[in-house]
C-alpha cells in the first residue's frame, strides 16, 4: 500500500451513515455493504487528505484494522488508489422528470365504476410511466384483458397487476398469455391463492418483465399497503437520486381509490375530488397535493438515522403518530439503533 496516495470510492458507491453503522450503496451493481461509521468518516477524510496524513491520528493497531477495511473495499471493487483525486468527480444526484406524474395506483373492488379509458388517457397526458392496478374482487382474464386493451394508445412503460385468485388462474398459460398480449405487464401478483408459487418472467429493456407471483395473503383493501421490508429495497441511481431529494413513495404519484376519490395514495384520508367530477390534472393543482412529495427520509423521525434510508420505500399513510406527518412508518420493523429487524 502506498500511503501517499488517496483512497476513493467509485462514484457509484455511496457511503451512508446510520445511527449505529454505515452502508455502502453500490448503485451500479445494485448491492449493499454494511460498514462501520468510523470507516465512512475515514473514507470521507481520504477525499481531501492522502492516506498517510489521515493515519497520523491513529495508533498502530487501529491503522492495521483500517488498512484491512481499505484493502477489502478494493478487493470488492468498491474503491481504488489515486494520486489525483481531483480528477474524479462526484455524481450529481439532482432528480428531475419531464412528467407531471411518474406513477399511479388505481384500486378496484366489486362496487367500482371507473371509466378506465378516461383515466388512462388522463394519466398519459400527465406523462405517467408506471401504473399499478389493484383488484380486490375477482375479475376474469377476459375482463382484465379488456381493461388493459385501453392502454394500447398510451405511452405507459410498465403495468403491475394485483388480482384476486380465480380458479382459471391455476392454468398458468392463462396469465402467461395475458402477458404475451400485453407486453407492458412487468408483474402479476395473484393474492388470496390456495398456494404460493413464482413463475419468473423474461429479461426486458427495463429489467425482468412478466413475473407471476401466487400469494396466499389476502389483499382486500388499501389497508395492506405500506409495509417496509428489505425485499422492497431498490439499490440503483434513479431510486437513490429521487430518495435523496423527495419522498421515495409519494413523489410524482397520483392515486384513485376504489370509490373514485383522487388521493396521493389510496390509503390516505385526504382526497382532492372524485373522478366523476374532477380531472386528475385539476386534483394535481389543488393546494397541498404536492407538499407531501418533499418529505424525504432525512426529514422523517427514525428514518433519518437509518443506513437504508436512500434505498428504502416509505409510507405517510400508516405512521406511528397520526398527528405528526414526519413520524416513522408504522409498518417498518427495522430498528437502526439496534441494527435489527423486529
């Protein structure tokens, strides 16, 4: 090791300090690596001072430990040595989108009377790219097919279906054929199924497309929303950039609940009109609709101390203190102070 050199992490590897430990988010390879906060401090110090100067303040035994960590980071291809740190610029994590709305949720139950063609056209006009359709009551493949057909002239990039189990879904080809006819379907979750099974999809331009998941869990209302789990973490530049600046769940989102009320999220109490007399664009312009978009994890109690905060989802509908919009998601079971999932 040449101690006159500077040690740098690759630009796509972001160090994040938490209450009890840190995390390196490799946004290119989509992986996380836990690391002591003290090592993150040293890494940050190494950007402005060469390694020899950084080591002056440490005892020999501590220096050896630091050296081992640095060598491991190099072995894992997370960092490198250089004589010219000024030549390696940081990534600009400014987040922008030309779309007024990037993602949407529409809930449907047995009483819903949504005008899907109108809704889809309005979402298209707002620039929406990702859509989730949640069916709480049984719909046949042919009924779902007719709804999806109305998307044919829109620019939506991907659609996720959450549908209630029906006996015809036992024949996997019924759903795989639905995907073939609707190539924008990136995932189908069949809830309330008598069995659990996963049918992997295919690799597309936007990742894996067409995965089918059968789950025994029941999804009969929007109350099932808001669960925070490591399986929902998203380690990539787009998610990280958005999470640093905005709310990781609600930014640029619009929703229509099963009764037709327009909300930030179907689980939220406040609505901004009903689709029967209010356009999505009009709701978007109403006071406070966009205010919640600005609540990023650095503003949320407990989350601001979590090492996973920039790759995690969020929920402002189910929170530990209903009187404090900045309180922790109530369905998150991670304790960043003890570093344990409860």
